[in-house]
């Protein structure tokens, strides 16, 4: 039965990642102020099914691959809370105990590295790997010598990563090479579905390309402008303003859920297209040890206790 479940999971992931890129037409950004640090995430797709999963520390794992490549193996160092549309261990975003937030978004230009001596992992489980092991942007970047995303993986993503110091990085795999932007090379802490350097050019030149597939450039520019306009004295709380930005970069009915990761308070605030009530998960309320069972919540449900 376990083999049947693994086979079914693999089929689901392959089908999901082969769907049109609207399945990954998301927006992520970081609102960084002297007193608040919030990462906003919109997930745009045809359906809003997902689980919020409490992931445990000290769990030994092996990457799930549908190829004959050597899979990556590790033991989780940190607990985390993730949002998983395709099952446990395959999140699209999440935050760990150390305050690291990782979010994936579709990028049709993504080409993962060719096979080499490094063990391989799938694109979504790469997100879980980072949340399991990394506390800082530097740790995430350093992991590139330890493992690679399988270039047999049909899902094409790039990533925005932010840590508890406010340091962020965009990570993209272009022509098989990791390309990143951080600190001085990352004047806008946002990412949509365009290569970051191109999106930055659109914003700096105040020019939106035609066609602008799924409004990727427009969403980036809108997020950039609203981040630049934020004033703690007049714009309100950072979490509230984050939801304002998420509303302005929404794809309407395709925006299935919106999340504000409050890093400093380790709180995950969210609402969905089917449940407009803003709910939150307080990470301090969970036991991330293996002494208690894994806890899971349907993202559409109201919270109680």
C-alpha cells in the first residue's frame, strides 16, 4: 500500500507541475521596516485545495524522485509550518522556527542543473529542505554545493527567501546555473513570474512589456511601488499593509489564498478566496518535537484552539 501511495503522489506531482504556468502565477514580497518584517504571498491557481502542515524537527528524510538519480537525504534541524497544495513534504511556501521564509513561484525560463555528483531533489521538496535545515539566506545559498534540483523535474520555479534579519534573496536556475540577487543587487524585495533582472528593468524604466503574461511585470511593479510608498506613521500595521498589497496584485478569482508571514512574531496570517476571514497560526503554540503527532489543517477551515 505504501508503494501505491508513493506512485500516486508521484503522478499527482507530475500532473500538477505539467499544468499551464498559471498554476504557479504567484507573487511574493518582503515588507521590511525598523520594527516589523512581513513576507506577503499570493497563490494563483485554478483550485484552492491545500493543507497547512506542522513539520517536525529531527526527522530523517529522503527526497522523493521519479528518476533513477541519487536522492538527497537529511535530518530536519528546524520545525516549520508550510502550505502544501500537493501533499506533505511538498510545500509552495512556509516559515521555520528560525524565522526563515521560503516561497516558490512559476518561471517558465527555469532550467535546473545537469546531473553531477550532487544528490537530487524535486523543486517543491527543495523548499522543505531549506526550511528543515537553514536559518539564514547564507545557509540557503551554501546548500547549492550539497544538492541540486533534478533537471528531470517538470515543475519550473524560482524562489524568494527571507530570514529573520530582513536579508532576502531571489534564487533562479537559468541555463542550469544558480543565479541570485541579494542586498545591493536586490533593490526591490519582490518576485513574480519574470526573471528578476528583467522585472527590475521594467520597474526602473516604468515600462510594462506587451504581452505581459498573467500580468507578471505589472504585479512586480505594483508591489515595488507600494513597498516604496509604505510609511509606518501613516500606512498602518505592516501585516495590514501586506494584505493591501496582496489585494492590489491579485488575479481575482484565481488568487486562491493570500498569506502574510509575520517573521518577528512567528505568526502566519492568511485568508482564502472561499473564506475571507483573516486567520492566523501562531508558531509558538506548537511542539515541533517528535513527541507529539504531526498536525494538519485544511486551509479553508476556520481555526479553533
